[in-house]
C-alpha cells in the first residue's frame, strides 16, 4: 500500500531484500524546503510546524498511521509512535547559527564554520534581514548590515541548494537530512518511534525528557541517531552510510555489534566510523537516567557546519535502506 | 493586607501598575545579614537555617502563607509553594570561596576572583579563622595564618558591606541579592514556587531533584532564575533589571518572548542581555528530564565574584517589580 | 558464620572493634583475576559475567544472601541488595584503554598514561591480539602489530601482576581493587546495596539509572564510592584509606563530617584528601535527579592509569575495614 511519490518501492510488498530507494525531483524539493527553514537551537518551532503539517498530509500514504505526540509538555519536539515500538529514531531539528549581541557582534549557536562574506538570514521587529558575516583580527564574528539588528535575533546561513548528479550540497544537511531520513523511514515503518529533538547543536536539553517518555511509556531501550557525520581518514563519500562505533561517547559494544550483524547478514553497504571527538543526541541518551543503548547511523558529509555541506546521494539511499532494515531487525 | 516593613506598597491593593519598591535601612540590614552568612557550595545548611527562621517569622505578613518543604529528601534546599503555582523562581543560596588543601594551599570553590591580601573567614576544629589570601608566581592560591588550618575547611570573603546613596557593595551579592529578591517577591506572591537551591557556583547538583519535585508534584514547566549577572558592553548599572536572552545555554525563544511582551506591556524598565559564556540554575533545568522553560532575570553587577560586588539600588527595585509582574503574567 | 578463605575475621562475631583483614595468596589470586579481565568502558559484560559467577559461588558464605539484580534493564551493571539498605557502595567495573581507529591509529578510552612499547591486548574477528603501543611526534597513539586490527577493537594493557611484601602492583587496580573491596565487604554486610557500574572512566552513563533504581525502590540517599585515588602532596602510601573531602565535585559537608565522626570514634586509620581535579561515580550521583549524599573512600595509588598502578597492602586492608564500619554506622 505504500505509494508515496518521494520514494518508490521496487518490489511492492518487499521481502527481506532492500527496496530500491529513488531520489528524484520531489525528494529534492522536500529536502530543500527542510534546509530553508530557519530553526537554530532554541527556535525549532518553525520546523515543528512544518513537520506537523507534512505528517498530517502524508500519513495517509504510510503503512502504519502513527500516534502523533506534541504540545507544551514536549516544548518544540514531536514524537511519532508506530505500532509496538522496540527502537526509537532520534533526528534533531535544530541547526547551528549566530545570535546578535551588542554593537554588531555575533555569538555562535553551536559551532558554525563559515568564511567572511557568508550571507546570513533572520528576522527582527523591523523585518527580514539578509546581512553579511565578518570577522575581526581576533576572529570574533560580526554582521555588516544597513541597520542595527535587535538583540537576541538569530541568524542562519542563506541557503544555496545544489542538486548535481551525485551530490546534494546545502547548508543544514546536518540535520535536515537526518529529519528527511526519518520521514522516509516513516513511510514503511511498522513498529518504532521517531523523535524529532531540539538543541542538539547547542548542548542539548530535549532528549532527556523524550527519553523519559519513550522509556516510561513504551519501555524502549534501543535508539538509532539519525544524524550526519564527517568524511574522514576512514570514511569516504559514496561508500555507504556510516555506523559509528564511537565518538566522544562510547556506546555499549554489545548493541553496536548486533547492528553490524544485522547489516552484514543483509549484505548492505556501510562504513564503520571510530572517532574521539563529536557527539550527538546519543550523548544525552547515554547520560540519561534510562538504560538506553544507542548507535549513531548516518551519511557522511564534507564541509560540516559550513554553508556548503555536501553529501553523496548514494549515501542518503544507503542510510534510508539501512534504517528500514534495522527498525525491523532490532 | 500587605504590611511588611522592608518593602512598602505605595498603592494599597495595587492594580496593574508597578508598586514602588522602597529600599530602606531595614532592607539593608536583611541583605547584609544574608551576605555575612558563610555558605559556600556544599555548606548551604547555614543559610538554610537562617531562611527557615526568617520565613517562619515573616510569613504572617505575606499575602499567601506558603507550604514550606525541606528536609533530608531535599538536602539543604528549601521549596516554598504558594497557591496554585504556574512558575518557579530559583535562587541559589551558595557562594564561591576556597577549600583548604595541604600545606597552606587553597583550592577554589566556583570561580573566586580576589586580589592578594583579601581577608578570608572560616572555622575549623581549633576555632574561628581570619586569614589572608596569597598567590605564588604560578597564580596558585595560599592562605597566610598563624597556624595550620584543618584540611577541607572552607573559607569565604570577609564581608565589607557598603550602603551608599545609589549602590550596594559587598561580597556575595551574587546570589544573596537573588535570595533577597525571592523573599521580597514572597510577600505578595499568590501563585508560584520559590526554590532555594545549592551548588550553583560549583557544578550544580540540587536543581535536578528540585525540578523533578516541582514538575511531578505541581506540573510546573516555567522557571525564572533569580540571580545576578554582569555589567557588560551592552548592560549598564542603573538601567534596570536584566532579562537574559542567552548565556552559555539558549532558552526557548518562545518563552523569552512571552516575558518580554509582558514587561513591555507594563512599561517596566529592563535591559536585554546576550552572552556566550556563563550559566546559572537555568542550565540544569535545560538539561533535566523535565520540559522546563526558563529565563535568567536579575540585576547586573560590577566586579563579579570579587569581594567588592556592586549593584545599583534602582536595579534591585527593578528586579523585584519585574518578578512581581512576571509571576502574575506568566 | 563468616567463613570465607579470602578474609579472616579474627574475632568471630566481632563487636565494635575492627576485624583484622588478612591479605593472603587466595586474595591475591582473586585480585589478579579481576585485573586480567578485559573490560574497558562499553565492554563491561566480561567482568559482569565473572562477577555473577563469583557471587553465585561465594554468597553461601556471606552473612546475608543478597538479592542479585541484573539484566538488559541494567545493561552490564549488577546490583546486590542486602537486608534493609541505607547506603549504597558504587564500584565501577570498567577500565581505561584504547580503541583501534583507521590505519594503525589508537584513540584513548578514558585517560590512559603509558610509555611507548607498552604491550596491549585485545581480540578481533581474526583472533587474539598482543601488540605494542607507539606515539608519533605529536603524541598521537598507534599500535605496532603484524596485521591490521578491526576498526573499533578495544585494547587494554597486558597485565604484569606483582605481589611483594608491602605492595600490589598491576594495571587496573583502578578499579578492580574497588570491585574487590566491595566483594570483601559483601561477606559480612547486613544492610546495604552494592552497585557495580559502567563507563566511569569515559564520561559515565550507568550511575543515573542505578541511582534512580536505588532511590526509587529502596529510598536510599547515601553512597560511598569504592574507587582508587592518588598518592599526592597530602596523601601517602601505607598511611590508610583515603576519605576524599572533595575533588572536581564537592559533596555535602554535613555527610562527609558524619563519615569522619564515625571513623574517628572507631579510631581507624585514614587520610583526608582535598583535590580540585578528578571525579568518580560520585559526580553522576551529585548531578542525578535524586538527592544523593556521597563520599569517595578508597586506597591511594602511585602511577595512576599506567600499566604499573601500585597500592600498599595495608591501605587495602584499611579500606575494607573502614567500609565495614561505615556500612554499619551510616
């Protein structure tokens, strides 16, 4: 019954083999829309509203209609509960950016990495803003604009979305691609939870109560982190989704091994990552007062946290396919 | 019915306009007492005892008699519950200071900032201590005293409380002024919680269980952090209480915007702060497994964490007035 | 009724005086076994299995048969509940080590401190590994081995266990000695909890849910951290177990004072530590949403986190004796 234009299942009611994930123009349109939404850490409500509308419209095409859980008790987060869940997918909605301080100073939201001259967008009491990023000699960030911008206004990169034969390039693929992955997986998901989280780029703060709800209500202890990682000395573009064995945090080896067994059995493409730095929503699950096992599983990108994040299309397909299998096999 | 000597309401049963907060000698006496109590992080019990006695004596003059919650289940914290609360005020009781190590070494409690020669006070098994702070060439802190001080003894600044026409100057206005603000707001508070917390200056540890109690028992998700901030490039002495749009942590923008709307409507004086460093009890609310919205609202000071913290009296008045309005409006 | 070969009670059913703890060959055998188990942070399941077998075999000799709590809800942790507990002992099972990255790179697990040439042990899909630690000029760690090691494989120090007249020397006395202490205390424990925890060396993650269970199920608010500390300017080998007044975190003074009163009354040997750095499972108890009082109590060692950790035998005896008294007195 799966008939969603964005992803086409090549096998009808597929068996155990991977379905062929097709990335077409409509897919790109959705991903571009997601990237263009201004939602830095603390202002995820815009993306929340978009997702609620999208889900309301699309869920009729999904195999299982999820329970949709949101509201002030969840701040700007959304939980989708499908069937009898055993595993939760966490996809953070927020992006990095800047906050306007005094004079024309800017403070980072998360860890942006942009060259001088980068175009920044926002809105304050006087209207829309498109300004330019500058640095002084001590590498402090400033904006250049025709007028003073209200204190506390957030600015995000202007989106220049590029869709080439093999690559997608845009600001905020981290983590709109992780959100997109979750939406694609939702189409065929029978049993599972999808959690759209907040503040991941700036110290966290929503995963603790999401974990509490997910564990206390549905007794879930397994989580996959749908997020974007780095091309590195051991991880290449186009070689498949990344299963991260560790970053700054170390997930329980037993759980990570189960994931590897599943994907090896299915002969899916993947790459193994081993990092000492970086973290994700997995960190907050690790530290929560609930015994969550977690693993970061996501496409690698070049130019992380710049306006030019670049991901190979085959890695996006690989990510969606792997998630579909893991949500069944775990 | 409000007849408390410390603060005089100029309008009887006031309407929506701000009452005139008067800072007189009795006010100064209470604030001086609060500053003089030795209660560095981990030793808040002294201030707890003082507050319990003060509250027992004064609550007869308060509009609403709060439920007073304390005991070993709350370590050295105190919760006051007024009416049907929607918002909690957090005021940390602890101060920065030093711990005596070996030889005549001192380790910081929190981040003290004091010149050599500063007088430090404490008490160990041999009696009262008044010693002098010294530094070696590598900027390690030491004490100079006629005898060895017991290991683990805590030392705090000797108080030199100055009350001039426009300013209050003393060690530990951070955060005895935040505690004082909460006590003043208590006089007229109908619905709300006041939480006196511990360890804020040294990594925290009490807000998580306070947040748990406040949320689970009374379903509260809103918090104001009654604490002291800095005069900076964008925040001046005497220009009104500070509403902080962010520090190291970023509160949810939607909540902060509601606060600004309320105070703008009431035409109250305030200043907006935007910082990239520093944190408060708000950090622990942000990271707790409860969906708290929070905002730091407090007077700015000069010479933070020195023995000479200095706050403009009009900013203290502005802080109390703002809290009164916010606890009604939120 | 206490008849365990590892520790001999000199007084039968002892009164208030300390029993004489004897460290003999069998004791050394157990401790050596514990040290030799490969269980870096994230892979504690090996030590968990050893402990479950050991406890199943030995508990018949214990004064009180504890309830043994473990399973997926507790990941790789174990809880032992004796009688009507008032205090919990936390002993972390994990050790520091290295993770194999790409090429022949190694990433630290926790903070290992080893010279070039150190022998490292592990196992991957191709079998057992014994390789050699190297560093480049920028102090990055590498392995030297005849073949490529699987990504994500963990390596730990090869054990060279030395038992001399006065000292024990081995890698991983931190914290297999803390685990050992808990097992010795278990022999005579009437009322208490023993928690074997995970991930202590690498950011934590199990203490939050252990604390939740211990507090919610048994209303416990007191904890002792059975772990190993450092010989320092104020702490010597052979002068007795260390009671730590603070490290990076500051426990509540009132609780620490109660501990000192008990051990002074019993005239037990101990040393007081005051540190500004370092932390333990106590940090996670401090930050948990449960009002735990905690204190680090453990033997001091030389050469921490090297393959040559060295502890004076009399300090081990002192540690066990102190724990026995504290678990009764608190």
